[in-house]
């Protein structure tokens, strides 16, 4: 998974810096971009990718980076996985598009069959395929409202659900996602999440759930709530793992009150957290599950999978979209799912977690800025604060990401305050590449000399 063959020389199987970062070709592209792309389209890194394989990305200057971002958890099976590439090529040769709503095709059905088998619970399930995570979340809300006859939707503090009008309303963070884009869709109510690092001392998962229920009952009323939409691990909000007991208590409350529990597994799904779906860690079976990102090995595909009686409540024609379940994306998804299962990438995620925690957890207490190392599987993060308290240090997170990129390692930031460094390595990353990337990250955090890369 670390070499690319073709008309150019093979991709170097390790971190490699041929120029400064960004190099002259990336800078030239940045100048071209500035003339035709609005500044509202941001990019985390200053380099322009040319090709990639597995856990390595080569930029237009020939620099090779170890990728600890996976395109924000998209390329979990590795970039350009050979089996995904082959499936895409074969499907594209036969059929690129007809629209499932016009002349349906088998790959769409096969993906829905796989989702019925893989998502939590052994009940009868149906799926609708769409193109993006935000579209999946919107459709989940539509389904819940239609099935329950209710309007209100509960979402968590620190949540991120997308950039459409409804999902912006559901997203907690104003800047950059919401500022200046309102007014937003109504009947969306925010309730407190479980955030162990920042919750009051002694706040168990059950107490955090009770706090949420109290707010919901007082401000909305359970009989008005169609759905509670929540990420099992908060993603853009900072990779926050809830305290044990939080999700089971929420599931019981939803069940007792006829509320549809929607697990937003767009970032956590498909083996990322060490289970095929993150809700499995909590022993919870959601009513609806939204998926995207890692589902199709890099191609745009998303889904809502849920209880048959809920999905069937929507009238014919009420769900769909022109590109939803595109046959090429479906072929990619079927190939990626085969890799997840055959190669047991959930176990790979757990191995990555053990390796990363062994390197990063000793920094808590040793490096004053590191308040916590947290996450599940290959979805891990460090929360950075100003020494002596829990004041978020956004500038330090940005510095760490920039310094790592300059040394040939791609890491991302996130968090409500932008002070979290997150790690989302491809689940196929080799130990040597991961260790090298961690060497760089630890050196940047501790102020030690950053290990050099081949030149």
C-alpha cells in the first residue's frame, strides 16, 4: 500500500521532503487558486496533492507526507486502494449514471443489503443512499418527523452535522460554519453533551444524560420531540468520548418517549473507532444511522439506514436525489466494505489506538499544554490548553499542525475552540509510518529536535 507505479517513478514509501513546505509548485497553484476560488473555501494544508497511496500523499513538488487525516476520515482503507480503484474502473466502463429514481441498478441494492447487515441491531432495516453526510442527516430528520408526526429535533452542544441550512442549525459552532448564513431552520433545540474533561467533577454519564433530559423536558417537552440526533463521539466538536452510561441512558429515554434516536456515524462509522460503528461501544442500537465519509473509499456516497417501520413511513417519492447512490460510488463502497471485513480493519483501528496512546498519554503532565489524550480506535485527539488551567489554546493547536506539515506529517485540528489536534490515520497505515509520524508530533509538542525526512 505504499508504492504507486505508472509513468512516473514509484511513490517513495516513507516521509520525504524535496523542498520547503509549501514548495514552489504549491505556491504557484495557490496564486492560481486565489484568482478563481473564493476565500470561503478553506484548506487546512498549504500543499497541493498530486497523487497518494495508502497512508502517503505526494504533493506537486514531490514532497511525500505521512497522512494522519485520511481526508477527514474518508480514506480509511487508504487512498486509491487497488480493489476500490479496480471496482470503480469496472463499474465506470459499464454504467456511470442513470439515476436510481429513473432506471435502478443492482449496486445500490447491494450497498443497502450490506448496510442492513453491518449496522447495529438484528431488526428489519431499509436504507436510502445520498451523496453527502449533511444530506444523510437532513433525510434522517425528514424520516423521523414523518414517522412520529412531531417537529422538534434535539442536538448536542459541540455537535457538527453539516453545512446545509438545516444542518447548520444543528451544528453548535458558529465560526466558521454558521456566522452570517442565517436565518436557520426552526424547531432545532440544543441540549448539553457529556464532555468529561470540562464537566463538573463527579458528573457521570447517567448524570450527564439526566441533565440533558431535564433541559429537553423543560424547554421542549418530550411529546414534541421527533428525534435526538447525536454523534457517538463528538467529531468537529473535539473528538469527545461521552462518559460511560451517557448513551444507554439517552437510548432508554428516547425509547420510553417515542423519540427516534439517530446516531450520526458520518465520521465514526466503518471501523474508525475500533468497532464497525461507534454506537456498538455503548451497547446501543439506534433507530436510524447516518453514514458517509469512510463508506466508499474516497468517492461521494452517504446513507440513512434504519428500522423498516420508520423508513417505510415516508411516502413514495419523498426520499431520493439525482446523484444519490451513484453506481460508481456504490461499486467503490462494496469494494471498501469487503476490505473492512476481510482485513478486520476494526482490529487494525484498535491496534493503532494502543500504539498512539503509548506515545501520547505520557505527555499529559509532562507537557503543560496537553490537557488530555482521548478518542476511540483510530479517532484520537489531544486537547491543548494554556498551562495552569483549561483555557483553550487555539494558537498552539495551529502551531502544532503547521510544524508537523513542515516536517512532512499531515494532522488536523478541530474542537469548539479550535484547540484540539486530531489524528485520523488510514486504518491500513504501516507501523513504521505511524511511528515516524508520531516521532514528529511528539517532537513538535515537546520542543525537541524534529526528526528529519529523506531529501
